[in-house]
C-alpha cells in the first residue's frame, strides 16, 4: 500500500549563480519529512532505475525552459504521485539506494550531522531507557538496538514499532504517528517542534489473537502486558489503539467521538447533542475505501517549520443497509487512523493467505524483521489521485490536499 507522502507546497529559492530553483516540502503522515530539489529527486530516480529497471513509476520530465505556474503545479503533483508509488515496492523500501538517499535529505533538511547521540525511548509502563545511537540511524535500526537492550527476541520485531508520542498537560499520552522504517527517530523527534514529545516503543498489530505469537518471549509479554494495563479500565477494547477525542458527522454534524481501532473494526463512542452516548461499530469488511484530507494553515513556511496546523478529516465509504454511505471523522490523528486501517487489512490478508494455500507469499530476506508480504491475485486498485484544487499560498496560507486509499 502507498505511504502518506504529499507535497502541499513548494518555494522558489535563489541559487549561488543568481538564478532560482524550486524547493519542495515533502510531508509524511502530515509532518514535514524533508525539503528537496527536483534535481536531487531526479538523480535518485536514476540510481533506483539502475537497480530496479522499468519497475519504477514514471518520473516527471525535465523542462529546459522557464516553467509556467500551471507547469510548476503539475510537476509538484507528479512528484507527489511518484513518491507515493515508489514506496509500494517492498524490495525497493529495503534497498540501500532508497534508504541512503532518504537518510541524507532528512539530515540535510534539519541541518543535523551524523554523530553519536543518546536517545530516550519511552516504554508503555512509563519508564524511559536510554540508548546510544547515530543521528543517522533509521527507525528499523533503533528498534533493533532497543530490542537488544530489553531482551526482545529479534524474530518478533515485526510485531512492534517506534512511535512519536506526546504527553499533554493533563498527563495523558497521545500517539502522534508511527515512524516508518526509513525515518530517523533522532531527526523526527527534533523536527516535530513540540514540547513533551518522545520516541516510544509499542506493539504494532491490530489483531489481538496475535498475542499468542509472543508468549514465548518474556520481554514481549511484558510489553503487551504494559499496554493492557493502560486499557484496564476499558477491557472491551483490549488490543485496540484509542485515539484522542475528536468529532464526526454521524448521526449529525459536530458530534463528539472517541475512537478505538482494532480487531477488524472501528469502535466509535459518540456523544450526542443531548449529552447521551451511543456506540457505533464499523466493521472493516464493510469499508470500501477511505481518504484523508487536510485543510490547515502552514506554520512558518520559510523557517524551520515542523508540521501543519492540522485540521484533518478521514472519510470512509461504508456499506449500511445495502447502500454505500460516506462517514467523516475530524481528527488530528487522521494519518495514524489511516495507518491502523491499512494495518488491519494487511493482517487480514495474512490470515486469508494462511487459510488459502493458493495465495503467494513473498518471504522477506533472511535477517529482516519484517513479516511476510502478501501478493494478492486480484488487482490492487488503491490510488492517490491528483488534487483537483491546486494549492496556493495566499494570505491565510491554506492548504487543501487529498490522500486516498480506494477499493482496498
């Protein structure tokens, strides 16, 4: 599945020869990931093509004359589509040429050099452990270091992940996003630009039945037990990820909601206008597609900007009473929610593959912590369409973008 890459804005910058170039701000899961020039991405594409050949998606062509505004918008959209499509190939994601480039642009964007550093990792029981890493270490590498320190079995790393976590004033924990394997936790932590933000270790699967896979590893049992204690007051949602309070448009616009996601469902505890509560369960088997849209203000576009002032929505198409209906959830954690939906789909696919031996399973390279990737016989029709409304940096610096997971 595609990753939530988007390029909502670009800026013209002067170069050393008196000319100008375009700098693209690349966001991942709603947070600034890097800023890059077209020439950098073009060289990267050439390197990838030498390794992977024609399996790469088309790359936007060079222009030898000055670009018009419409041409610049078209190129930005094409680069966005390229980044989304190139991350669909699991082999490409694991390749050195892919990872080394993304490491470099992350470090360069935030002016961080490669050096030894200490990094605190927050555990589900509230403890912090400190590890020694390189600032250029990826999340996959940092997870390996953490697992070694706490005694977590290497073959179980695919069931855990690193997250950006924030502690709010009332002491409650809020999961901001899951770090992709190629993200640099040291850089992401500093680029988030938020107080009380930490890198945390948590389980990363949505199917509670997978707990049984971890029972032979004491460290793994301890970790999932810690997260169970977090949810001890809501055992009904054991194994689910609970999001921060948000709003939705069901059964009428503006209703407050608390979402818990897991076990192939989205559980919504909705507060009605008369302060009565209603629990609605959306089964993933009846979700046709979803899309994330952000309508937010860019913070400090030309400075060390970290994230969008996010007003995000996730809308999904759901089969109810034999017809399809759109439901909308307004939450700053829309990208995290989307990642959870994708995770539930991938886990369901693994189960179906185990039950159906005709499905082909791509076994990861030896020594990799990733769980198997499934190749489905049906066509994967997920796509991220170009934005219909081009983004303009106006007085309000409003951003309109759509990221869509369709027919999954």
